[in-house]
C-alpha cells in the first residue's frame, strides 16, 4: 500500500505543471479599445514569447475599474499599468517594475474641440467633462487636481477609455476631456485633428511594466531582456504604441508619483 501511495504521489507531482510550463498572462491597462490594444500588443507578446521560450498571452478588461479588480487579485503575471496603479499594487500585491518607456515622461492633458471657441480652463466651470476612469493617473487624477486647484468646478463623466474621451469631445458631446499625449497621438487623424490641447501637466515617470511576486527570477530576467531590447531588435513593433522603446526600471523610479500623493 505504501508503495502504491508513493507512486500515486509521484505521478501527481509530475502532472502538476510549474509556472515555467504555463502561459504567462500579460495584462494591459485598457486606455483604448480591446481590439486596438490587441493589434498593438500581440505582435510584441509573440516576440517576447519567442525570446523567453514560454507563451505570453494578451489580456485586458473592458474598463479600467475592471482591470484594477484583476490587479487587486494578482491575476496577471505581467502587467502594463499606469503610475498610480503601480504604486498601489506594488504595495498591496507585490508587483515589481522591470521596465518603463524610454526617455519619456507622462503628462496629463485636457483637450477641447478645435472649433468650439473655448480657449481657457475657466470656461469649463459647471460643465460636464469626459474622463476615462477615476483612477486614470494622468488623464483624470492630474487634470482634475489642476482644475480643483484653480477653483474650477466641473462634473466629471467617466467614459471607460482614452479613445472614448477623444471621440466624445470631437463629436461635441462634452466641452472637454482628459487624456495623455501618447493615446492622443495614436488616434485616427480624423479625430485628433479636430482636437486642441488646452492644458498639460508636468511630467511624471510613465507607465510600468511590472511582474507579480510569484514569477521566478530567471523568467523575470528573460522577460526584461526581451522588452528592453525591442527598440534595437524590432523597432517596427513599437510604432503602433507611439513609444520609442523600453528601458530597465526600478521601484524607486516612481517615487515622484508617491511624493505627489503624500503632498496631497
């Protein structure tokens, strides 16, 4: 009986795959539609999969709040997340940054329809403005904070994504909305050409590519190596993202964002 038990336990151990045998889920913050994100990221993830000899799967959610719920559960092995998400889920779930956009800072912007006649932020007083979600760091948090500091009262309406903000403002559904330059520059020109930037924030450390604490260090190192060499090996894969490349990152790179919330 003991021999049979040992054999069965051995078979169970062999049959349980390690993380290295499983696909890795790469969660992308839904600043844009799932279709657009898939078109932008899947070619990159295929390259990373080949480089690390392990499948990396694209994952996102329909809205930023739903994405946040997945992060809070530690559902993603790897994730591209905004700076606010990073400082929150680094602390609560142990996500650790391995890369960030090269030679860039993230800035919040407020855009209005080009032919709206609006030229000052004071004209937003009492108006409805479009934002992606409450916790979109640059598009919502920075821009709303700037308006509040100027004693400009607005009615924020959350429309789920950056692209939806731009479409709604261009169509005249809102007088203005919050976004960031990268997603604005990635919009179709028939939308972006109808918008004007009325305000921009100072720059902060951009989005993080971070890994969960359960991912083995050797796998982390292979992922990081593949990501930071993308601009040299396959720069064409980065063009749809409107990112020049990625560079190695460390947790303290986001201390500027942490300090912002301490001050407030």
